[in-house]
């Protein structure tokens, strides 16, 4: 049987570690952005667009001005990456659409050569979707709701509505798209993967926050908010689609913590399958 001083020492060590973990999860990780870089071969991408760079932000969740400095930091990081295209995959606000104008103003400072594009998330619908739409459009952020844009010859950007709170329509979203061209899809939630699995596209999604608190022994897909979701973070092959799930930069849990799930800005460099041809 261990001596009493040793038991106290072990107990004190555990307490110190728990307090340190709590402080880290509350004050360090939510502010510790991770920039992830990927090169993606995009079928149908012409050699003239080889190297085109897309920067993805997701799940801003502005709820008042208290965390605006973090949104501004994310914009600064995005601009340092010199994106050709910036995309934002939904959930701009929490609480109220009154938070949308301030969010959109900050995001309008993104400098992307070919523009900034977005789709809506479930929180945008829950907290006043009309206000969110007005704010984004006022600041020049192009909203793709079951819509698409031809970025250049050989590349389309496609957006579908949120599969939880909106009305996704893949047929409408792909209307007029040259199926032989490269296609980049924006969808707020990865749960919508079943809708676009038949499309040969790069699908950029968010919604999950990577679980926010990711304790490896506990599957995040078994916890509230992600119940049954197989796609929590990172890359997935779903049918013909290559899907990426971004961890987002905002927080929705009441404790405002992240653990083992750092806020993320993802960068994708598109590569033409023909780039090595002479």
C-alpha cells in the first residue's frame, strides 16, 4: 500500500495536469490556428490552371464582437497565402443574424484574385438566413445556393444548400456545368456526401469542427451533434468525390473550448493531370 505522502503527490499531479489541460483547451488551442496544405489532382483541370490555389475557411460562428480579432487573424493568414479563390463553407453566425454584418465586413477584407465564394450553414438558417444573405451580398461575397460559377475555362465552382436546414438540389447546382471540366463543390455539411457521391469533384465541407473536443478513446461520431456522422475531419473518398472536412475556426460548445481539434484554415493547390506533358 503506497504511503500517504506518495498518494498525495499523485493526486496533486493529476489535479495540476487537469487544470493545465483545461487552461490549454480554453485559452490556447482555440487561438492556435493550423494551416493545412494539400496538392490535389483535379480531373479535367487544364494545364493553364495548374497551381491554382483555393483557401477554405469554415464555421466562423460570430456571436458578438468578442472574437472578431480571431476572424481578422484568419483573414490575415488567408491573405498571406495569396489565394486565387477563397471559399467559406457556412455557419457565419451564432445567436442572431445581427452578427452577420460584422462578420461579412471582416471577411470582405480577404484578397482573392478570382473572388470569395460561400455557402450557407445550418446556424445561418436557424438564426435568420435573410439577414445573413443580405450581409454577405452587401460585402461582395458570392453566395452559391444550388448554383455554380464558371471560374475559367475548365473549372467550375459549385455550391449546394445546407442538407440539414436548407434544401439542397444537386441537379440545379450542376445546371450548365461541363462535366468534363474540373469541379470544386462547396457543401456546409459532409453528411450531404450521399447527394454528390456520383460527381467527380473536390468537395470542401465543414460543420463538424473536428469534434471540438476530440478524446481518442471516445468516438466523436457517438456524441451529440455528430451522432452517426462518419466524416469528422480530414479526407474521405465518397463514390467519385474526394471530400475534405475542415475543422472550422469557431466554437459552439458552452465552455468555449477546443482540445485535440485546432481551428483550421485549409489550402488546396489544384494540379492538372496533364501538367507533365510536353
